[in-house]
């Protein structure tokens, strides 16, 4: 890739208001009132919805603005769940959605927001089943969303989301086709990052989500949409995350580790603006395991990212020098091949600091015989369109075999 400082570029990015700090959710009611929003539906999953350490401060912060709780989101991110939420918002005249939890809840909120822009959300959902996407109505207003993330994967500062294309709440996740939603109008109007809530998340979930967020920063740097601005943000984010993530696996982390969420979103601020999503091949590999296997995307990333990067560097430069600098690699006297391997080692080191698995064989329910079909799925992933390489199915399978 050419040096971005020598190229013309455009960066169109308009994030919602970001609030970070302990007790931030205590201001949710005021935050909504300042936007003229008089009622809100909390949208979350069953586990978070049953956790008083999360829900009590959120509900207290909303006060009289709280119109109810919808706790039916799942990792499958089904269209049916989003439709149920959208219909409740419409039927009860609710003015906003407060999405609390992991990426599945945040993505479901985006889909519900998009459906809410239609006079007939059910008809819009039926149409989405055939098209694979949920557009925002040209003449409608998406429901405003306030994001309250409790993981580090990066679905919060984003205008895109995934959706499972089914209206059946009991559908087998492995049989649900994937779709998406994308519109600049779906950026959350505000985002609350409260370390008190992050600390309620199981460490295994938090560490896996951290790896997912980390890889977004990696992929920002070799994205065809990279700019000097995203380079600076991603590089600084990688440095901060590399130094801060080692404390995440601790059951009782030191107070000095509390800025970790801010380290993670420091890079996401330029990861997914409209029309220029900057995640690519590592995330495409992760998507190959998203339906049929009970493994967090970040866990899969931890195994695969070093192997995928090694493959990328075998084919193209991949801006390895910039990655090396961001990751604190000593570049003096290193050949291009040595620099690439040092970057791979640094990424593997972050994975190891997070305590994530190192081989695919460690993932429950996965057999080596599954790899050919997974390679086919990865090859069809839309994110490969923005990858720095064009891998064949055989090359993808080779990466998977080396990770086995």
C-alpha cells in the first residue's frame, strides 16, 4: 500500500456523544432528556438482563424515562428479536432504545432502530428475509439508540450490524443465514462507557471481545480505506491496548487497568464509518465459525490472527513496518521477512496475555474434518472484498490447517 500521506483521502465520520467514566450510566436520564427523548426501552440479553449489578445502575440512571426492558437478544442476533423490540417501541410510543451488553444486543438494537423507521416494521422484516439486508426507510426516522456496551468487541461506535435472517426464535443457529444492516443514520446518538459495568462481564467474555477489538485496529492499518487519520488512531490504539490488555484476565484487576475500555474505543472511532468499513480478512476468517460452533468470535480471532497475518505478509507488504512501530517492535536491522514475523509474534503475544486458546483443536465441537466447509464459507464472506489479498479456498484451508 502506498504511503497514505502521499494520497488524497476522505474521512466522513460523525460519531455520537461519548461519555466515559465510573457511574456514567447514572446520567442516562439526563442524556436522553437533553435530546428531547422522554422514554426508553432497555434492550439486552437474558444474562445481562438478570444481572442486577448491570441493570440496577442502568435503570436507576434512566429513572422515570425507563419504559421497560426487552431482554430477548441472543448471539444469533435474529431479525425476529429485532422486530419484536421494534414493534414494542412502536406500539407503546417509546422514543428511544438503550442497548446494554455485548455486540449481539448492540447489533440487534441497530436492526430494531432501522425497522422502526417504517410504518409497518413487520413488512420491512419480511422484505429483509428475501434481500438479506435491513435498510433505513428513506422517508422514516430510525429509533434513536443509546449504546451501553459491556464488552470490547466494537459493535458500539459503528453504523453497521449483523443480523440472523429468521423470524423464528427457536431456529437452529447453524441454519440461520446471515444478513446485515448499514446506514450512517444508525450511529448511536450517544455512548456510555462505564468501567463499573465492564467489570461485571465474565473475564472469558471480556478477554475474547478484547481480541476482536484489537484486530479491528490491526486491520485498519492495511485497509484500502486507510487514511493518515485512521493510521494515527489505530496505531495509538494498538499501543494502548497492547499495554493494557494483560490485566484483563485477572479476576480482580488493579484499579490502574480500569481505562481499558477507553483504550479499546480509541481505535474504533475510525473503524467503521459509512461506506468504508475497515475490518477485512481476519474478521472474515472469524465469520467462518460464527454459526455452527459455540466459540466467541474473539476466541477464534486469537487462534487465527497470527496465522492470517503470516499469510498476508507472505503475499503483500501489509504495512508491516507501521504495524511493527505501533506494536513496539524493534525494527533496527530487520529484513522484511523478520519484521513480518516480529509483528506476528507481537499479535500472538497479545493473544497469550489475554489467555486465549492457541489452536483450533481447542475449540469445542470443532473437528479437523470441518475445515474444508469452513474455508468455503470464509471464501464467500463479503469482508474479503476489502482484504489486501485475494485468497483462494485452498489458501484459506491451508491457513486453517496450520492453525489446527
